[in-house]
C-alpha cells in the first residue's frame, strides 16, 4: 500500500514507519534509497529506533527522485546506532574496482550462457512496434 507523506497526510509517516519497523525486525540489513528527502529520514529514524543490537544496517543513497536535496539528521542517530551511510555513484568506489566488478559480471554472464528473449524490428517499423507488449524484449535495429 502506498504511503503519502507530508502536511496533508499527518498519519502517513506513522504508517510508513510501522511498516519499516516490521521489515527491520525481519532482518533487513541493507536499504537502497532512490528517493532521499523525508522518506529517507523516516527510514533512518526507524532504523535508529528499532535495531536493538549492534547489527549494522547499510543505508545506500542512490538517487534523489523526491527532489529534496538534503535532510536534517540528528547526530544522535549516528552515535546511538550502527547505521552506515553510503553513496552509490561514480567515485563511491575506486574506478579500478568498479571496472573489475563490471568485467566480472560480463565474464559470469558469458560463462552462464545467459540469453534474453528478443524480437528485432527495423526502425522503419517503429510505429507498429511502439505499442507492442514488453515480452519478448523489443530491439530496434537502426
């Protein structure tokens, strides 16, 4: 069920945090955050309040789809929990490690003989193909 956060939805944050609390109790130890903003702060607050032991929870900031550039974060949140704030993007890992990881993905993919079902159409048929179903994957030949 989607939650709406903000002044117009005063109970949304409490319902959102309750759901997060249940997930954390189930053993969540990594959070991938594509939104940032108020939802990120709510998730972090739930982690701080609900992780009783020193089990680390990695909070990985990936994107800012909420449009909010920054959040208020109390220093006590970092001092009283084992939350680990991380970023994911260029320069979040050394370039050599990133390139090695990409090479490993390609090597594993090749050795596993993975294949994706595709249907190829020429660019001249794009109008007919535009509303085609997503499976098999459509590849437009230019």
